[in-house]
C-alpha cells in the first residue's frame, strides 16, 4: 500500500513538528485506506485531543479497526479503555482478551496490563504468580511501570518470594527512568533501610525528584520527613505546594500544623479554614478534625450539635474515627440524646475495622455492663485486640482483668506484663499499678526502688494515688531517706485532687513539722506544676544518713542472763516520769508493753489503714 505508507509517513512527520491538524489530515487518508498504523495514530490523537476535539468514542473506534488487524499497540490501548470504561462500557473480560492479544505479540504495555489484571483478578482468575511472570516480561523490555510493579511484588512477596533487595533493584530501574511512583517507593526503602542501607539524605533526594514532577504524595512524604526532624520551614514549603493543588491530605495537615502550632503560630481560625477546604473536597480526616474544633470551640463557636453532624457524615461513609467519636457523643449525651445502645453500635462498627480506640471503648462497655450485658470474656477479647495494637489504656485494663481474674485466669505476672507495656508508653495509671506490684512483690520480685521509680513517674504526671503512696514512702523512709517535708508536700498535692487517704496522711505528718518546715512543704506543693520533677531535697529538713551496721568484735564477753520477766500488771505501773521508753510485743491487736522499771501492761490497739500497702494493719502502741 504505497499510497497509504506515504500518507502515514507524512502524518508522522507533521506530528513530530507538532502540526497536529496536518497530521490528522494525513493519517485520516491512510487510515481510511485500511492502514493499521494510521488507524492507531488517529486513535491516539482523538484520545489526547491533538488536532481534533478529545473524543474517547472516536479513539476507541480507530483503535478497534487497528486492533482487528493485529496492531499490538492498538490492542493494548483497547484493553486499557475497556479496563477504565473510557469511551466504552467497562468490561474486564474484554480488557483481558485484548491485553492478552497484545502481550502475546510482545507488547510491553499490554504485558503490564495483563499482569495487573491477573494481580487484581479482573477478567481472569486472580493469580499472583502469573502476574509476576508478565510483569517480568514487560520489565525486561524496559517498561518502567512494570519494573515498579515487579518491585512491589518482591516487596510484598506476591507471586514471588519476598525480597527487599530485589525490590529495590527494580524500583531503582524505574526511578532512574523517571517514574515518579518508583521514586517514591525507592525513597521509602531508603528511609526505612529495607533492601538498601538506611539513608535519610537518599530518601529526601528521591522524594524531591518525584515531588518536582508534581507528585502530590511525594510532596506530603517529603514534608513529613522534614517535620519529624522539626525542620518546619522546609516542611511547610512542601505542604503548601501540595495544598496549592488542592491535595486534601496536605490541606488537612496544614490545619493540624495551625491547630497545634507546629512550625507556625497557633491559629485556630486558620486551622478551621484549612480543615474546611479539605472537607469540601471530601477528606474525611479533615471532616473529623473540623468536628473536633466545634466540639472544643476552637476557632468556631462551640457546638456539640455541629460536631455530631460532622461526625455522623464521616461515620455513615465508614470512617472509623468518626464512628468511634459518634459513639462517644451518644454515650455522653452530647449533641444527641444519651443512648448507650447507639454508642455500642457505633463503637462496634469502628472496632470491627480495627480501630483500637473503639475496641478499648467496647471493652469498657462489656467490663462495666453499660449498654450491653456485662461479659468479662468479651471485655478481655476487645481489650486484647486494642492492647496488641499498643493502646496503652487497653493494656492497663487488660492487666487489671488479669489481677482480678475476670475473663481470664488470675495471673499477677501477666498483669504486670501488660501494665508495664502501658507504663512504658507514659500511661500514669499503669505506672502507678506497676509501682504497687513492685511494692507488694506481686507478679514481680519485691523491689522498693523500682516501686519508687514508677510511683514518681506517675506522680509527676499528676496521679494522686501515686503522689499519696510516694508520700508514705518518704514518711516512712522506705527506699528513700525519710523526709516528712516532702511527704507533706506529696500528701498535700494528692489531697488537692480529692484523694481520700491523703488528708489524714497530711494531718499526721504535719504534727512532726515545725512552722518553718510546714511553710516549706506547702511552698513546695503550691509551686509544683504537672509534668515537672517532684522535689527530692529540702532546706528545713536534713535527712539523717543511714548508718552502716556495726561490725561484730572478734571476741566478746559472755552476756549476763536476762532477768526474769515481771508478771503482767492489771493496774497502771508505768514510771512517773515526763518521758517514757518502752518495748512492745503484739499478736494482732493484743500487745504487752514493757517499761524500764520492769512494769508490764497489756494494751489493746485498733487497726489502722496503711495507705502504702493498701491494707489494714495493727500499729505498735505508744508508751
């Protein structure tokens, strides 16, 4: 077909010069003569709107003519149009038919398309191994999309053995070819140090290459890398670049930066503006954040009803955070009539999606029997799901269930294991619980020093129970040098928060203090702020150093026999002196008190509650 060949060559030359109108005219002539190359070229021009109005249906028609003649490029293009429903009704089966025709002729694009269909099980039975084989055929021809896809297959172990080094090799091939998605993937491997040596500089370099191609996700990831190192100016630059393209995650992140004052001055109104822009683009995370602003009255007039409205919009779309928060609103009766059954329903929807906060809330509901029948086994199930996701409150609650033997066999060691996981995340209640276990030797060997360490961590976060128990230890000199001034200050802090044991403890210690010591103790407590170190030294009380035990002499004189004990007197036979010294021997509350003059009297004492050991004890009688 010499005439058609000439027309195609003229059309190709015009296209190269970007004279698209002339190219269309030449291709039209040869295409109508049945030249498959011209038919394919004309399909491309209709698809891209070059020299003609963009027209997917016309593109499809010309591709089909060329494809029917066996043109592999046209077959590949036809496959993608069926796959995307572009210019034709979406049809995965037809997409697979045309992709296979193209792939079997060696067309790299068709091979990659066929691989994608196998990977997703669209139009063909899902087969990861078959997908990987077609990716490799295409990748070996230099198709960067296939190279990136093969890298993903190795990274995830899909159709091939998981191999991060092999994944990095294929990502680099595609990245070097300029594929932005591969550049992002390679950057991630450098950031994590998987398949390649960890290198923040390399990660930044590859993220930047993709970002400079207007890859919005790369802009976000690059900004996050800078933000983690508190390089806020650079982070804001990339967040703003992504936001300029109305990329919802960037708009939402700018809202968070302004809400919390990261890299910019805290500005609730600006935060609301960014959240609202992202919400209008359908971003559910921003919608949830906007609900929080209404709930707290930050940057907008406080409105529980508006918060509920925003949470509900996200919840019905399946956004787990919104579902959980809508449950909280029903549980608290904020913006809606209180309804625990509705709360449980929303908690469950979010919990079933794996949200640990909702799982913890559902565990609480079953543990307390609120909105559902109390069920310890069900509570443990949900606490464990959340705890295994490192949810600190759930870990602490799971520890409590092991202490009580509720829903699980009683196991102090297992309780401490879960308490410790939460405590190491900074959970004050768990830190207190770990301290109690060390103090009492429950689940761990008794260790007063460890008890003090965990009590102090919790007390510095404002735990009144920990402040009270730490005060007892300072009062008694247990594990620390006795210091009633610090003890008073700690009891004073705990009492101010409503701790029921602290007021009596404070009153008892106050009797030991001089006016100056009392003044210092009160100053220490009034000047202390949460999340700052608690006092460990005082000016008005100097703790006495612990004396080492006296060494036993090499030789000792035999001691005289102890005098026979006097009988127990039924009357008061104590010495008539201003100061008395005595020794006592007690069985429960029944005590025998012996004085220096030999007088022995029986005394009955009443039990008192020991705030440190959390139990009732019989004190020694006074002289």
